[in-house]
C-alpha cells in the first residue's frame, strides 16, 4: 500500500537525520535524571509511607510521575508529556513544511498519491518514532519492577494516556506542518497549539471550577484520569476526536496545494 | 474474418485546459494530443505557461477547467493513474538530501506501487541505464547539479512510464551527457514511450523531437511535426511568435 511507502520513506528520513537522534538522546538523559531524583525522594520516605494503610507506592510516586509533573503535581520539571510538548513540534516541523520549502512535495503528488495518503503516511511514521521513544522511556521505571511492587494496571493506563497525548501532539504537529511554508513556523505553531490545549483550563482550575466546556477541552483533564489508572471511554473518544480533527484539517490544507499550485 | 483491431487511445489528451495563477491566466484553452512514441518539444519564453502545463500533466496542479485523459482514462477523476503512467522530472530536480541515490530510487519505486524483488530489479536497471552505479551509495545532498539531474531522470524512468514529462532536462549536463540524454530519449520513443520535453533551447528540440508546440501567453500558437533540417525554419517561427506576441501584448 502506498500509504506505507510514505511511512517507510518518512521513517528512513527521520532515522538518518541527526535531529531525531539528538532529540531522543537528550530527552532520555533528562528522564533518566528525573527517575534518579524521584527514586531518591521515594527511598527517603519509604519507611514513613510503609506505615500508612493504602499509602502511595513505587507506581504512584516514581513510575507514573515519570510521565508528567504538571498533572501529577511532582516538583520536578519535564516528565514525558512536558518534554513531548517541546520535542514533538521539532520532530514534525519538517514532515510537510520541509518538503514544501525543498520543493519535494510535488514529487509525492506526481506519484499519484492523495493528500490523505501523504499526510496519514507521514503521521504514522512520526507515531512509530514516538512509540519507540516512549518504549525506551518507560523501560526506565520498569527496570526496577523486579525489586519494587509495580501496579501494572495503573502503569498501563498511564502509559496509554501518555501515548494518546503524544498522538494528539503529533497530529497537531503534522497539521501545523501542512499549513506552514517553513519548518520553523510549523514548530512554533505546533508548540503554541500544544501548550494552549494543555493549559486552556488553567484559569478555571485556579478558580476552583473542575467541570464545564473549558475543562473538557483541555487535554490535561483527560490525561489526569488515565494517569490515575482509570480508563474511561469518554477520555479515549476525546483523544481520538482531537487526532481526527487535527488530521482532517491537515489533509484539507494539503489537498488545497494541488488547487493553489 | 478477423475484426479490425481497435486503435489504442492516445497516451495523453488535453482538452480546453485552463489555469489561472497569481490572478492572471497562465494557460488558456489548451488542447493537445500525444501518441505513443512521439517526442513533443514544448517551447516558449519565460512565463509562457510551459511549467504550469507540465505541472498539470504531472498531477501536481489541478486545472481550473478542461480535461486530461491518460491512456483513455480521466486523470482528474483518477489521479492514481500517474503512479504507473507518468514519469516527471521537474526543473532543478528536487531531491531528499539525506537519502542516497539508491534509497531515492527505492523510495520512488515503492511510492509508485512497485513491491518486493521488483524494486531491486527496477532500481538496478535504471542505475545501469543512466550510468549511476558509481554514485549509488552517495548522498543526494552532495551530488553535482548534473548528477542530480541524472538521478531525477532515473526516478522518472524507474517504473517504465508510458509518458515522460521533462522540464529542462539538459540543464547542467555536460555535452557528453547531453548527447547521452538525446540518445536515451530516442530509444525510449522507439520503445513506445511518449515524451514531452520543455526547453528554452531550440537545438534540443531539433535534435530529439519529432513534433514541436509553441506556447505564448498560455495559448498554443503552433503545433506541427518537425522534419529534419528544420532548425532555421523553427527558429524563425519561434521568434515570430515570441516577438510578435510581445508586441501585441504591449
């Protein structure tokens, strides 16, 4: 299928460019440092926590907190999701804006590919790259699973929530790249949209409002439930809806390239 | 008694093609038919509408109105026809600089639906034909302009298209490579491939083409077969159209 040919081409380009490797290495180094600090805090409080009935354990205080500071209330900066807000736009910025500025986008159209196949093929490549990166990131807390008691159900729900958040950010990034003429513009637009989607309910939260449309609109609302280990179909639908809207807008813009010229 | 064999449809049939760009008409009511094995030279001054026409034929740009038929099929309804029927070399041969020559050819083959061992077969054949074997492992980003042009041509030929659309293919080629390109185009034509060659150089047209079309201000002003030793006549026709057209426009 030609969609997978686009995916294969995009993955090849992602893997031969140094940017992807640098992003992955720096992010994993930061996450390793974060894990060491979270583990240190956990070990310092372990005796006190053990005395509490149903007190938080390794999963709550280390494994799940690897995913987010903002949502889990961890004092440390940059969990997987905060890193993704910065890194995904860098990864997606060239997917279409780079092709457009280098003049290679017409080559894809001239191969008889529709805008849908081009965009979905590229999105799939970014998603595969991010899934591999997430696998490496979650290998860090899992490496201690034989010595610590890991709540696999809660950890799986948190991993699903993080993957879906990455998928939303990737869809926004690819769509921004479809609209932009230059990769840098696409990166800035994707960063701003990702931040807005994550923090749009900040004012409402500070005012003590925890329901309503603004809270529903915010990605953090739906991530929070999953990071607490609760998988709700309403949250999953929100993520799928956000991905579909972003990709549909991107496809529409890309299709208009053939009309505009 | 045997029934007469139905004539095969033209490789390309343009009917009343219209396209505006930047608020002005770039191509007006263009109609053209190209049969298998024909080599059409498309001439015109800068801004005559050659590149816009080629981009529409390649499926990169949609016409505002009119129709494009490829081997009898409606190309606008079925843009996927381009995958097997058209090979396109745009001007300046855009490439992915981080991929090697071999990776380029493999990617183009897969994008056009070629699978498995056929990818290697198609790639090796075109590497051989365009004498690119020595460059197979080299990154596209470090190729010279002439080498880029040859790689672009290789990508366009990879799937053995019925129609080859070339925009200034001789740009940046040295005289030896130009001679090789001319020979290649004649070979392709004798194998039944239809070729459209857009160029500014009249010598290119007289050396390879058996038909010439001249575009001026988006309109087809001249379309006729080209016989041998017609260089001087073609030159006169071209300048008549280009200069008179300008005078009329002024």
